[in-house]
C-alpha cells in the first residue's frame, strides 16, 4: 500500500479549509482535539453505515444469483 497516496498534502485544496476548521488558538497543540475526534467518529459511523448497506446489497445479489 502506498501510504503517500492516502495522505493529504499541504498543496491539496482541502488542506487549508480543514486546518482552519479544526484549529483552536486556545489549545497548546493548535487544534480542538474534541472537535477533531467528533468529526473523525462521525465519518467512521458514516463509513460503517455505508459498508452495512453494501453488505446487504451484496447478500441480496448472492441470494438472487443462487435462485437462478
């Protein structure tokens, strides 16, 4: 797996807006960790829901194929 392909570079047009969105001047590390984790968890939940939907579709397709 080429990890570089999966990382967002500083030149990516999404880099700056995301950075601005999670930044916090009140934090020592410069980001709002709670906010950042909530974003990540929400995306993981969305991915899980999409995978469940795809699993159901695949199971239905396999079931339909067996009937033929």
